[in-house]
């Protein structure tokens, strides 16, 4: 018979005996190898004075953990009983390592929260209970530990039961079980203890073996985030991923999000086998009957509640040493989509001790906050309550690359709902034909002093001579007017690019040829510009190397940046993300302006 | 939210899945491989010829089908591997049509570094340093390994996506949070990621999967009469003429098989009658000692030796 799998975590305050509890359970249930038992028995002799077995040694595997006698990071243990397969994540109790506890919680469907019988429900107990609920755990076991230290006193246990009931009173849809145990003595761990006859419930291991946890929420209908496009040859184009919900059969009609195109399913592969239908959880490849624009990050769906938008509200667990303030910009990963995102507003912080909503301007490490997030492009998502996979996200710091927050989507925020696009009679095509040209945008990116504006100027003169109607959007010039209110922080840089792109788009719609020259150091921002402007977009990378730009230093900016007078100067203290596949590359080193302009014109010949 | 608790849905809202435990592990590993292929600049799959590598290769072929895996495979050859392993490696690469790179630390070979005279230094030079050299040489930014969390205590603490600085060092006290299936693959130039798609598999899972999928593995895993030497309680195969015999040692024939494979002078066999996959699975499920006991190199330096080597850039 096939046994099912229960993933659970142990958490609770420091020194509540989490590692000891799991160690003792494995030991008593004879679930450890003989050599591991010998090593623990040997190491226990080294450490403890009275020679008693230290069961926590079976789990605390890092040197620093053994030296300090604490758990720093999650340890995963795998064991099998006659009834079930288990993976247990033993998580740290120190507040300092809360994020590691959250790592464990994100993977589990049940939590065992330890409470020290002599200490009662502590702030850390409450924090962990709230984080477990936040991460989607619905089955809570409170193991009231160290009952031996309170003489197995029922009154102590009842007092804690009352406190837990108060704590969990507002947690809807959650199942709670309390078990009095002693991790060091082994009471109520694998079998019922004779020392607590007043307790009528099950021991811990038998409870874990039989509890029904169901499955994490996948959402309604069929949905699959596309991980990659599989193109072994010209004939085959398949979309690979792991469906988050539902099932799908050959012939079904799928909707491709965010675009909304519809296509029929031509073929489904489960691994390397062709199948008639697939379902949630399988590693599949889907081929569509018609040529459809699908790439990584798209979601294939059928009858779903998925939403497409650029703003959402989410609960965040903040995990970074650097504080969170409104306006900070990140890379956000949601499903298989990675987009720039800004925390626009902190609506409130959740007090982990009382559960109250407190207003806050700054969020510190290990705090929970309810925030509004704005994304750099349209994202496909759902609420976490509907779908675990489409409703969970992480925020990554743009400089350190660290994962600094995880979050669950609470709701979508719809902004532009009361606006409708008016179709005008004089269209772009009409304007273009009157001017006798095709409108397009040349987007020039590169370091400060690379030669963008100089080349743009020369190209414009030549286009003018050819009778074309043109306009240059120079980064510096735009900043002196339209974008005067923007600074150089990441959020403002994104807004700067967004406005330039929107203006370029307007000018294109007016029939003009636009030359936009701006450092635009971030790939996601340039991608955003391309998305705003649309098809007639040519990316030109002016690739003059940093050393050459710095040697020229026409504006004296590099000198100032080297002296530390300019914070976050691209190339010196700020990153420049080199374009991955620019349409034209121009290195100005050793080339005349005329030569460079010629290269650019050759690249845009098709529009002229 | 009420009282700081996010409001949840009931169990009845959720649709079930009909997948069994092995199918779930398989799908998880494939998801991880596809994420790496989609997001990392230059991935490679470490191939050690062992059973875990055989499973990894099998999963990679499935993950990208009908495409071939979009990355090469890399074997770090210490020059002291069992001969059967090298033959198997070359046959497998040819049969599967994959790109197999081999790297040998030639400096170590020139200096005559060997497992008999150099002990721990041998492992460092021919494995750890060789791996670092190879990764630097090709500029790989992500390397798949077959490590499992049930193997060893410091592995049990490691993330599926495990970061290495420009010295290939692991900082166990400052690991990136890894939540749900949202793997953060962003790195700076010079840094790299080790990825362990089999993290959540156990030894028993590996064998049951090999049996279910009929995955080819090296014959050393099956019990057979082999020429061996008993040394410090370990059964060592006399694989070639370089095997040195100590005083009182002699080569004898025994029916043995291997639970793990590595360098033959450092790998202990077990006496066994298990010469079929069914028998091996039976034996694994009944085992009382963990498979690491047969790897002599891991016991050098006490229980924390694996973490030390990982900090220095070992896989």
C-alpha cells in the first residue's frame, strides 16, 4: 500500500526543546541508523556532566549550533513509520532567526508549536503561531513541553490550554490540538504516558500518524505558470511547467494570461510520455494547436479566478536587516514571473504579540506588515486564499540580491477602472501617411558620457535633412522639466523611464520619430519602456567602456562620483545592467561621430 | 486579518492529487531543474557516476524532453575511481547523446597525489580543488548536485539553492530564505549556486525510483564475487594493480556490493547476496547503518568534517 506524506515543522520559543523532542521521537521509534545513534551517544558523553543522552544532537548539525547549543537554521529529517512518510523541519526559536523558521513553515502543512510548561505562552510562541497561519498552515499542535519540571501538574497544563484558546480564538478554519509532553523523559511522545493519567488525548507520534491534513489550496480551474519554452526543433514548441490546480485534457481551450489569447491543447507530455490528460502537481509540457505568443511568466488557465493587474495588497514578513519604508523598489518573484516592484504604502503593521493593527512608517526585521505593492508590468496572480502558488511572492533586494521579504496576496487593487480608452478618428496611421514616414522610437542606453546624446544629435540632423519629422528626448533635458520632481533613487529612476517611454509613445502616436537618450541602467526598466512603446522600438546599446567614459568625463561627474560626492552613480557605485540582446551596439572608442551615426542609421533603415 | 491571523479557507475547498510519493518527488526535482535552465546563465550538472547521478540524469532527460538537457554534464575524475565507473560513464554519455566533460586536477596527478599516502589532502586536492578549478575554467554559474538531506547532518541544513561566494565557500549561518517554490537565483558576477534537486529524497526513495523507472546503474551496486582486502574493518576492492597491501593483508574473494561509489581505495563494500534491484531495495529498507558509513573519507575529522569541507568549496 502506498503511504502518504506529512510535512510538518516544529517551532516555538528558544529552549522549549524542539530539537530534543524530535530527536527523542526518532530514537524511541527506532527511526535512526545505528551509526547515528552511536555518534549521538558518544557526543552526549562529551557535552553533558551527568552523561544523559542529548537527543538534540541528532538534529543540530552545524558547528556553530553545537558550540552555542542553539538551532540556527532549519534541519530537515526524513522518517517513515508503518503508517506514514514524514518530513520534519526543525526550526530555530531565536527571534534573530525567524526567517529560517518561516522557510520551514512555507513548506509544511502542520506545525508542532512547543510551549514550555514552566514558562507558558510567550511572545515568540505567538509570533510563530501567527507566522504559521500567515504561511498557510491550518493544523496546529501545541506540545506543552517540560511537564516533568512541573511535576506533571494538570493545573499548569489547563492554564496554558486557556491561553492557547485565547490566542487561537480568531484563527478561522484552523484545527488545534494540545498535548502535554516531556521531550527529555519521553512522556506522550511515541506512547501515552502513565504519569499524566488525567490527559485523555493521543500521544504526539500516533496523532501525527493519523491526522488528516488535506492538501494546500491550489485554486479553482486549471492553471499553470510557464517555466520555460521547449523548442528542440522548428516543429515543436511546448510550454513546460507544473500545474498549480485542476486538470487538463487534449482538445481543451486554454487562455494565455496576461494577453488573453485562446488556444486549443494539441498535445500533453507528462515527463517524456504523451498523455491524454494531466493534473495538478505533474511535470508537464503542453503544446498548443495554434501559434500563440507564450513565454516564461505567462500563465495558462482554464476557468480560473486569476487576476491580471499591476497593483496588489499583500501581507509581508520582512526578513532583511535593512528596514522597509514605503517607496523602496525590489525585484518581485511571483510564480515564474520576475518583475520590478515598489512598496507604495505600508497600510499597517501587525503586532505579533497582540495581533493588533498598528500604524507604522518603518518595518523592521521579523515584523509582519500589510502593504500596497505596485509592479513594473502587468502580473498574473490570485489571492493566497484562492491559490497558494499564484498568491505567494518574494521580494529581492536589487543590490544585495538577498530575499528580503515573503508575502501572501490578500487582494488586487484596481486603479484605472473608471477610465476608458477613447478611439479617435485621426489615427496614428493617418498622421504617418500625411507626414510620409513611419513613426518609431530609438532607445539609446549606455553609461554617462558614452556618447548617446552626441550620436542622437547627429542622427537627428541627418533625418531632418531627409525630410523626416523627429524629436530627441534627452535624459538630462527631460529631468530639467517634466521629471524635475524625481530623484535618483531606484523608485524615481523607474518613474523617470516610465515617463520618458510614455512621452515617446505619445510622440510616436503623433507620427514623430523619437530618439530617446537615457542611461536607463536596468534591464527591467528598459523592458518596461519596450512594452509601453510597443513594436516599433529599437534598442541601441552605446557600449563605450567605463574607462573611456571616465577618461572623457565631459561633465566632471565621474570625478565627483569617485570622490563620493554622488551617491549611486551608474558604473561607479550603481550597477549598469548590460542589454542582453540589443538591436544595435555602438562602441564609440576610436570612432568619429559621423561613423557612429552611420552605424545607427544602417540599423534603422527598415523604418526609413 | 483577525487578531493577527490571516483568514483561511477550509480543507474541503481543495482538490486532491492522485500522485504518489515518488511521483511528487520526481515532479519537484523536474520543477527545480527547469527553473535553473530558465533563470541561470550557465548551468552544469555534476555527474559522479553513482546511483544518485543516474537518477539525476534520468530526471534531466525527462525534464526537458523532447529537448536534450540544455546544459553539459561534468565528471570530476580523481583518477582513482573504480574502472567500471569510467566505462559506464562513457557508455551512458554516448547512449543518451549528452555532452560529458571530464576534469582531472593535472597538478595533483603530476605531484603523485594518491589516497594511500596523502589522506585528507588527497580528497582536498583531487576532489574539492579539482571541482573549483573546473567550475572556474568553464565559468559555470549554477551546478546541480545529487546531494540529499538524509545523507548527513550539515546537508540536512542546506537549502535546495545553496549559494557560494567567489571562493566557492558556503556560509551556513547566513543562508538565503527559501520560500514555497519561489527560488531566488540572482547572483553577482563570480558567485555561483549549487542546486540539489534530490534534497528531499531518501536512500530508499532513490532505490525504489531506480526500480520503478528501470534506470541503468553501475554493476558495482549488485553483489558479486570480487577480489577484496579487509582493512580497518572495511572491505576494499582491489580494483587495479595500484592497490597497496599492508603487512598481513591479502586479497580474498568475497561476494560484496557497494552502497555508495567513489574512489575505490576509500570506499567500503558490504557483504551481500543482493544481486537484483528487488533484493537491494529489500536490503536498503532493512539497513541499520546509514550509507555514509561506507565512505571512509567522510569520517576524517569527526562529525563536523562535511561542513568544514563544504565551507571550503566541496560539493
